[in-house]
C-alpha cells in the first residue's frame, strides 16, 4: 500500500494533493473513485497518472463542495444545461426563461434583474423568502442609526428587507421619494434621521443639496452601487460631517455582491469583501461568480464584467479584501 501512495505523490502535482490524504482513504479506492469521479472529473484538467482511479482523490476536499452539487441538482430539476451559462447577460436570460418552472415559488422573494425600468422585460432573481439584508443591519447597528432615510428607487422593491434590518437594529425608517429632497432635509434637521440609504447617484446629489442648505448634522451613509455602474468617483461624497459611510455593490437591486464590514466603513474605504452568499474566482482579468444553493437559480461560474484584484493583507475582520476597477 505504501508503494501506491508514494507513486501517487510522484505522479500527481503537489498542488493537487492538499488536504486529501487522511479522511478520504477510509473506504476502498474503487468505492471512493466511483463516487467522486462524475463530480470531479470535469474539473481535473489534464493531469495524468497511471492510477486513474486514484486521480479522483487529488482534489482538495474543500473543492468537493456540497453547494456545487446542490446547485447542479437544481439546474437538472429546471432542465437547464449548465454549460449554457457563460456570462451575466446569458444568465439573466435564463432567469427570464425558467421563472415559471421554479418549484415552491411561494418560498422565494423576487428581485428585479434590472436597476431601472428602462428596457426591463421582467426577469426575476429568486432568493429565499427568509433571507435578510444582514450587512445593512450590521451597518445600522455599528453606526448608531436612529432614523433611517431611505431614498432607494421604489422600483427596486427592497422596502421589506430594509424594514427587517431597521426592526432588528432598533431604528425607525422613512421612505423619502428621491425627487423630494426638501422633505428628506427636514427629516434630518428636525426628526433625528441620521442615516441615509441610497444609490451612488443620489448620494452625490442629496449630499450636495443638504450641504448647500447648511445642514451640519453628523450623518451615516449606506450607498448602493449597481453592478453595471461602478465608478470610484461616486464613492467620494463631499458631505463634511460624514461620520460613517458604507458602500455596497449590488448584483441585482437588494442583492449585495461586494460589501463592506464596519472596519472598512469607518475607514471610509473604497475596498470590499465578497458577500457571504457568493464565491468568486478571478479568470484572466474577469470574475467568475458562483452563488448559493438557497437561491432558486443560483449563479454557477457566471462571468461578470468587473475587474477585481485581491489585496495581500486581510482586513482586521479577517476577511479577504478586493479592489474593484470599474466596469
Ligand atoms: Zn472587514
């Protein structure tokens, strides 16, 4: 037996061996190989060994993801060929096509797949109904939010999520039509609204408006950037008394993809973490995203037109940090 192990180590690149020996050898080789071959074979590339059955032990165990298997199962149920998905536009088309077939539709909340009504043809992203916008709740708590002035477009339909975040953070909320800046300004000045949740475009305009009207209250901002419109310049809000500013990039309205923790927000950083619902691979300058099996049609290796570089140093919160470079 030792001879076999030795030969395996020689034949298989060391990079493919991490974490495999130990737990995987409890059963016989052939049993294990039969079990994992269909899952791992497409991902192994051109590695050759004369012990072909053993080859299938050579992936790190971390890559044998339960979530990958569940996502593939969902695709099978919905009769979607997984190879079809190449880029984000194609993924959105699939969402349009399959939404009527989603089992247990009642258990999902529907998010529009567009940030604006222009040209929107009604595709929906389905996420579990009990999912909550946790990063918003975290920011409300860590910034000491009292009143939350919400200036996100009604078209996004994210009010229920904001309601839950406010409820859990002990904040009160006011939906302020983005075109009605004076009412928003009065709420800040006279009614303890110290936190604004809005889009990157509106954050620039509204901050300018309140500054021009001599508003000098200390304010928290939670600013949402649509994935198709990332601009570092729109992360720089000039409002003088900004005490806390968190940026988020959303894949769809209300679906955070790149997020910040309270360390980054306090530091007014333009760097991001990846939201816990997604995993990210960088591929030749672009990004490939895989989602979470709790979504009705999760992303599976969908490429998006955003370039991101990984910082060497981790955030004090322990997570990896990414710098985004526009779309
Ligand atoms: Zn962090």
